[in-house]
């Protein structure tokens, strides 16, 4: 994609996510997601980077001692996230930025978290590869991501619906998340897959 087209596409995506901020904020209590988020985010430690934080759906599950840096490109999402951080007393700094253009010095964070965000990036693989550099040796990368299904019929249906779902929600439903994480070189320590292989909880560490 040319740089100009990329910028136009990003502006469209930001508008799509800005419009969803209120709905995301009102749907924090989904029981299934709550279980998964508690299980994954409870492992966070130290200085934490959260990519594409949305409205801060993970905030209730962070241990109290963490220091959070959270980024997102949607101003409306970040406004809700700031309010949630105050409510849950999270020691936090927010960055309004495209994740695909973020940069940090090597070994900046003990934990990097991403939930439901690798479906949206135009080029997800380089973002995954950068996580190894930003994470400290011995640190952890905690992911909860969705993509295509291991059920062939469902995967076919997701492929057919993907153009429509992307226009409405700004996320792809056809990505091979485990394949991308393996290709990125991250060390996968543990995976749990749910919902016909569409949702993955991944405990990883930086590439050795
Ligand atoms: C499906 S929501 C998930 C939000 C949150 N992580 C959660 O678990 O509820 C996707 C989020 O990614 C953000 N996002 C998508 N692409 C992005 C990008 N390239 N740069 C920054 N934020 C992005 C959207 O603004 C939105 O807040």
C-alpha cells in the first residue's frame, strides 16, 4: 500500500473506532472475556506497555503494582481509557499514536499486552517483531487475539463476511494469529485456543 493510501485508510479506521468507543465502554462486563482477561492480564508485572488499549477493558485485572504506558490512535477510546484508569487507580501514561508508527528504546518494558488489536493493523507482522526489541530479556508478551477459525466451514464463512465486517468494525476476521506469532520469532510459552480456534490466549517471551 502506498504511504498516501495508508494515511487515508488510517483516518477511516480512526473514525470507525471513534464511533465504537461508547459501545466498548458499555460492554466491559462480558463474562467470557472477563475470565480470559483475568487469566492473562493477572500475569502482568513491572513496567507494562499496552498496545491499542481501547477503553481500558483490561484495567480491572492488572495487579496494583504495575506502571502502565498505553497507546491507541482513537482519541475517543483514549478519553474513556483515561477515565477508567482513574477509576481503577492505575499509574498510567497515555500515548495517542498509530501503533504501526510507535517506537521505543530497546528493552523498555517488563510486560507487553495486546488484546484484540492484531486484527486491525495493516501490517501486523512487523509490529509483533518490534515487541521482542521493546521487551526486556526475561520479560513477557501477553496476547489475546482473534482471527480465522480452525473449523473449515466457519473459516470459509469468515472469509466471505470479512469485507463487510472490516468496513463496519475495522478488524479482519481471517488472520492466522498463531501463524503470525510463530513467524515473528517470539517464543511461545503457552497457548489456549477457544471458540473453534478463533480466539487465542498466548503467553510469550521475546525472541532469544
Ligand atoms: C477491537 S478494539 C480492542 C480494544 C482493547 N484492546 C480491548 O481489548 O478491548 C481495537 C482497538 O485498537 C485500536 N487500533 C486499531 N488499529 C490501531 C492502530 N494502527 N494504532 C493504534 N490503535 C489502533 C482501536 O482504536 C481500538 O481501540
